[in-house]
């Protein structure tokens, strides 16, 4: 019995972390502390006057990127994020303490939206990047600020300012430069394992990939991040299978590698199925550069493979690469083609923006 319990505990320890890429959270900053009404009363200062201090500022709710995180799971168990209120001012011109900021760690690629308006509040990508999601209220003024030549003993102070509070929707968009899409069993996981140190689950049945997987590929000494997305099927936009919500992770990608199973009878139909789902999802995915890879070349006779490649090229009006993730055939060419597109995007992003010349 003790051994059985030990095995069960060990299994619980090594259970993989659940991948969560969406969350709904209530954020509330701290209210500002009220200003104080007080007068200085000391033995040797009979005319000390007003001495009410200011209230402290309320704390902000701040999201900060931590590269050690890869999921929004924590928000499922902590859906309320509340910063501290500022302290009220005190006598003898003492200011109240400011409320401490609440710093919330999020993974790279986090998007924060205001749930009511839909406005994007933050797009956090780089490690250490910060964004204030809810601002704390300003501290109120004490009565020491309201003296004048005609008002020597004011009994006026202002209350602390209100704090921002809102419901926000948090979404995770993986920071990958290339995305793998295709029907289930198109060989995406096998290819990812072949070009990187990622170890996705590989099996001879559909939907072995249940969450996006990241890997780092290398071409000519240069690295780029590639994402393997769970397989789409026809009707995914309507919720069939795993749906198409994982396509959100392709939005940041510079290029898409569309893998088509070379052993399929209708390779053109397979390609068109995924294209329809990309169009149904929208958000500019069909406008991204698309490279088509006819995969599993090792399992198809050369004559049949050539015919399928020609059909796919004619239907897509795109270049079609032939490769095999299992044997490595054509994989280097595919990665080099991906990197060429990625390098162009990197160069564009790094190029200084020139201001347009002014012409009266």
C-alpha cells in the first residue's frame, strides 16, 4: 500500500502543467488615502497652524513579463487582483504611506484587453516589459495646503482619488516566428522534433498534439522559434474537434509552414480545408506568407509524389516543397526557406523609420 501511494504521488508530481491561454480577471487598483484635517498644538508653538498631511497614493496593478512562465494557469485560480489602498494623511504634516503596487507575472506574448470596450491595454512580449493595467488613485490633500492670507485655519481637505477597476480578458499569443499548420497526422510534431530539441508527443492517431508546442530551429547559425499547433479539421471554425482558437498563436508569426500529408489521396482537398479554416478565423492569417510542404515523402513512390506536388502547385499557385520529417529529406531546404522570410521581417523591424518630408 505505501508503494502504491508513493507511485500515485510521483505521478501527480510529474503530471504536465495544464496549458491555459485565455483568462478573465478582475483588476482593482488601490484607492488614494484621504487628506487630513489637523492643527499643530505644541507647547512652544501656540500659533502652529494647520498641519494635516496628504494621503498616500493608491497602488497600481502592473503586469510584468517573466520568461519562466508559459501559461495563464495561475489566473484560473486567482481571478481577482487587488492592489493596496493608500493610507490617510495624519497630523503634524505627516503624509500617509503609498499603497504598494501589485506586480503580476505573465508569460511573454500576453495581451490584455478591457472586457467592456475591447481596447487593447497591453501587449507584453520582451522579458521584463511592464504595463500598468489599473492606475491607483491620487492621495488627497491635507488642510496644510489650503492656508491663505484670509483663511488661516482652514478645515478643508480633499478625499483620496478613486482607483481604476475593470474586468480584463487576458490572452496568450506564443512568441514564435514560424507556425506549423495542417490537418491531424500531417507530420507537424515529427518535423518539430526533427528540427529542434522539442519533444512533442508523436503517435499514429489524430490529435496527439493537444496544446501548442514550441521549438528552436537553427539555420546557418541563426535561430528562430517555430510553433506546432494542434491539428485543424473541417468545421474547426464552428467548434468541431479542438476548434480553431489555437490559431491565435499564429498571429505573431512572420510565416506559416502548411504541411500536407503526402500519403493522402486528395492533397489539394487537404490544403483547401486548412485554407478555409484560416479564412474563417480571419485576423490576417491568410495574408501571411505561406510555404507549402508536401510531407511524408519517404512513404510515397516518386512518380506519385511528383504528380501530387504538381496538382498542389497548380491549385495553390505557390511553391511546394517536398520533405520528410521522419528521414530529414528536404527539411533543411524548408527551414532555410522559412528563415529567409523571417530574416526579411527582422530586417524591416530593425530598419530605422524615415519621417516623411514635409511639403507645404
